[in-house]
C-alpha cells in the first residue's frame, strides 16, 4: 500500500506538484555502486562506436554532413523566453536559461535519436562482425552497400513505443535494411505512424497504453529467433546512448565559456516518460559534474509514473491506475503508465526531484517559445519549462535550494537548462492544430 503524503494527494487529484527525492545522496557515496552497473568505460565504448558509424551516417543522412556524421543538437541561450516567462508569470528565474535542442537532432528529430539509433547500430555491428563481414577497423561507410542491406534484411527489429522511440528505431533500422515492426500505443500520434509506414516500417496499433504495446512487442519478438527487441524499459544499450549526451554537453558549455562548479551550479529539467532517455542523460551528467548538477524530471499530471515508482519504491510495479488516473495526455511521448525498473533503480539516489505539469501549460510554453525564440518543439518537450517556472516558487522548491546551499547569490551564477526532447519532424498541418489549441 502506497503511503499517501501530500505529494501523493496532489498526484491523485491531478494537481501540479514537486516531489523531492528523499533518497538523494552525494555522488561520491554512490559512484562505486553505479560503476558496477554502467561504468565510465561502458560510456566511452558507446562513444567510440558512434564515431565508427559516423562515415556511414554521413553518407546515408546528408543532414549530418556538417557534423561529420555525429548526431548532436544545438545548445541555445533563450534570454527572450526567460524574460517572457518572468513577466508573464510574475516570477524570478535566476541565472541563464538555455534550451538543449534534442528536438532538432538529425535523422529522428528527438532525444530518441541518441539511445534508439545507438542501439540499432550496436545490434547491426554485432551481427556483421559475428558473420565475418565487418571488422572494427573497417570504414563503416561500406555498410551502405547493397550486400549489407541484403544481409540485414534477414533479421527483424521490433520496439514498443508511444512515438519518438519508434521513429528513431524505425528510420535507422529501415535504412540499414532490417525488417522493422513498431508496436504503438493508443497515445501515439497519427502522423508518427504515417511517417514510419512511409519508411517501409510495419506499424502495429493497440487500443491500450504503452505498457501493453511493449509487452506484446516483446512477446512476439521472443517467438522469432531472427528478431531483436529494443526494450525501452530495461535496455542498457539505450541507456548508454543517452548517457553519451553528457560529455557532448560539457564540450558545448566549454565552448561557450560556461563554468560548472560549486560556485556555478547546473540545473537541468528533462521531460520524462518511461524514464529511459532522461535516466541515461541524468546518469551521464552526474558522472561528469557530480554534485554540481541538479537534475529534475518533468511529467504530465496524467502520467507521473517515474515519480510514483521512485517515491513509493515500487519501481516498475507502480502504475498511475493505482491513483485512479485515466485519460490521454497531450504529451504523447510521456504517456507511460508504469516506469522502467532499471532506470528508477539506478537513478534512485541521483535524481533531485520530479515536477508534474498540466497539459494546458504545455501549449502555453510552446507558444511562448515560438513567439520569443522562433523555435518549435512539440508539446511533450515543453514539460521541461515547468522546472524554471516553479523551482523558485513551488512550496518545497525553496527548501531544496536551501538544503543544497543554493543561495540566491549562487543561483545568480546558475545555468538552468531545459532539455527539448522532440519536435523537428512534426508536419506543418499538425503544428497548426497545436497552435489552435
């Protein structure tokens, strides 16, 4: 039975809230344990693999030529958005506010281009090396040749998704030559299904939530010895692909002469669904910045699954239905009823807290960002803005700042960063629908 404290009452009544992690620990107390599960060498290995595939990616996806086949997104200073939020809501947002634009990542247009594409590449490499048709010293550009597509066409890749993970898996798997099946929940947007089908991907639809789509996809894949299932709930490979983002962010901050240390804290807000992408990013950030980074997840009030899973210590056994929460969120990419057991456990001592947000605010932030910065991100991504909006104003936000010695003078030196998770592939017609809401 879940203890019903004030946060759980807010959840049950679908009110916005901020949960502070009661098991948060200084990083040096959990570093050794974390490395037993996912080590620095594991993350370095993932980064090297992405570099090996860069020639192939550059050849098959011309939009990556300028970045030489590296899939990375801009970091944008959003001063105008910061001023607009302060004026509109009569709040103070100290320090500098940035947008990490994974919404504009090449190929898949979302944060899932990190973990999803990485896992597909890792699987393809393993198959080709095992078959003796590829070695690690080869120029991977050759993977674009017909003989490799013919080889991969013997195999199937499957995944369960609310949308963006399916896009990243589907687009890259199809490009390599795999047969692809994406199992999509009722929350998935039609345009995402249509885009996948246009790439030759088989889309299997369910009149149920994300967990059902994943379970069915996993079951059907297990029945086929030539099938590989990308498991958003338990995949270490996905996690590693996301974790690589932290080192790249560090490089971008260095290029902008932005310091992160005890006197210059970094506060990051990441939209969260089942937990895979934000969990991996959080882990990578902690490995680099330690206690100088404070990471908050942001979830819709209809699907606060990671919050419930951590706060109750039920992890993957928690479900929003335990609170009689039902409905379809506008934040389709975050519509997960139960969280990842792997992520909620590995990040249990690392996450600072979790904000929830009402759907209508997603559109408010979306319009404000378009008007002030001329940047389009999908509604799910806009969940991140509840962080800088509420940290200094939520009833327990100030208590977090006080507990971690984030004084007003230090907060003036802070870098606050909203992680935009998707939006670049949204069709114009759908944008007009968003704007009319």
